[in-house]
C-alpha cells in the first residue's frame, strides 16, 4: 500500500471523496507498489480503487476519460525509494568525483522506472525476472547501458558478478517486441576494437527492436587514485572507433534502412575530424547522449543568421566553452561577427582544473574555473555560458557556486543558453524574450 499525500482539487479522485492520508492498496484488483503500476492500471476509463482509511477498507469507483490522471499525489514521484546502482563500473564518473561535493552528486541511479519516465539509461543488473515480465506486460520501451555483450568482460567492467548473466534480459525484451535504445561507454583496452565489433554484431541481431545505439568515450578525471587504470582516447584511437562504427552503420543501413549506431560528437572532436552532415544523424535518436548535438547547433545557428536583424549599437560578448567544442564555437562566433560589424564575440576555452585537463567537455566546467581563468580578461558586455554547466532548472554549477557568484566575482552579467543555435545567436546579439 502507498500513502496518498494529497489530492488535486477537482480531479476525478477528489470528486469521489479520496482524501490525503488514505492508503492506496489496489487499482482494478491489481496491487500498486510504484508509479508504473499506478500509471498503467489507472489509464482505463473505469477505475476501481481499493482504499484503506483509518483501518477501514473502502472501494471507490471512478469513471474518467482514458489516460486522464486520477489526481493523486504521493510522497515521492516514484511512490517509493529510488533504486541505486549495484555495480562498481571501472569507468563510473561518480567514482571519479572529488570529495566534499553535495551529497546528491554521489548517488548512483540505476532505476528502470526512470528509463521509461525520464529517458535514463539502466544496466538491468538490479532487475529480476518478474521485473522483466512486468516491462513486457506493460509494453514499456527502455534505454539500456550495455557496454559489452561479452558476459565475462561485462562482469569485469561492471564489478558485478551478475552483469553478464543479466544480458539475457536484453534478448528477452527485444524478442518480446520491446524497443530498446542502447549505449556503450567505450574504454580503450577493454571494450573497444574487436570487443566493440562483437557488441555491435550481437546487438545487430536484435534489430529492428534495437532502435538506436550510441557509443561514447569514457571520461577520465584526475581523481582516479585506487581505481582501475583507465586512459582516455587518443586521436588515433578515436579515429579507429569511428571507422569501426562506420562498418556496422553501412551494414545496418543496407539491411534495415537505418545506421542505428552512432559515435558521440566527442569522438569526432578527439579524432580532429569534421562533424558529419545532418543526414548522417537521421532523426537524431541519440541526441541526449551527445550524438549530433554539434551538427544540430551548427545548422540551427546558420538558419538563425539567415533571418537575424541587428538592432541597437555595438556589443562585445565573451563565450566560455570547453576545449573539445572550442573550434566549433569559434566558427559560429566568426560567422556572427562577419554578418554584424557592430559585434565583437570572443571565445575563451576553459581548462578544467577542477576535474583535470583530460575532461574537455563544456558541461563539466565549474564556476571556480570560470572565475579563475576569466578574472583578468576583458569580457565585454556579457559572459555567455552553456546551460549544460548548470544543474537542471537552476543557476547552480557542479561546485555549488551560482551564476550570481560568477557575476559578482567577474563584475559582469552572465547569460546561459541551451545547445540550440537560435538561442545561442539570440544570446550573442543580446536579444531578450
């Protein structure tokens, strides 16, 4: 049973007399243990709730439109505790975090329910057969962190003796018609080269129910004392990985009409290769995994420039970015300057002293690195940063400093924008909404 914290006024449940403090036991005769049960069984037009109120069992009948929410709210979004990760992956970024940061940054999430609800990737290692059966019954598509289809290697990489055995769940799900998006965190000397070929070949046998795959390079910080001796990708290693993926893209495209597997943007940056055209990314199925973000940004920026009109006087801005995307951001800034003579747009690459200079992505830049490296620079009218540096829906950086702290220390205005070419150009031009 799950305690009901509140009832939305005017909702179907409110109209039928459900009140905060009631215990929800069953929906249409089915036990309810979490949000998946609640959403699945409450989707019907006719719903019967078994409620316990002060020890008394009540049955409440509700009629509503299909998929309309009953209006019940619980103590947590999931209706129970979030499931933590049972692995000790050799590449885990959380294990490479410095001490003393906020507690939530050290929580390792591996909750399959968040895969369905928020798009998180899960390893399946903390699931059991009844969980898989429920996913199949509910026809829930899922995002899976595979990393390798070699059972012994998966055990080694994830430090979980069940990791290889749980690979069978991927096959069960796919063969039952569940659609899976997959990711592989690729580590030099472990699951790259022939092992990567094996994984792509094995997963290819499950197409078309494997709908997309992303291969992303491991991130290695300076905080790896006592951890597995990993290294990041070299230029040559990144190029080889792109080429291996290209072999399977060609096979899948010929057989299924889709490339299915994609290297993340970072591979192209490390290999110093041009970002492919938009057609390469098809419908951007792995965009949130950093696949095609830069191409999308570049194309959107070009389209935005075509319709942009300058208003106002001279403007000088500085864009702070990571080492990896620095050349791309420089190209965009130059295009804007060429179109608008009133504009001066400087781009500064920020060295990641906080995590170590092997971390070159923009999203892991901290406020203290921004402050230290920009303090003596002429920033101009405004400092522009990527919203990926900030905690979602907040102005807080990874090091718990805020945008206000940066503004105060640098004595300048700071504006964040998402990875969107139109909004980046608006920020550069100073256009307000």
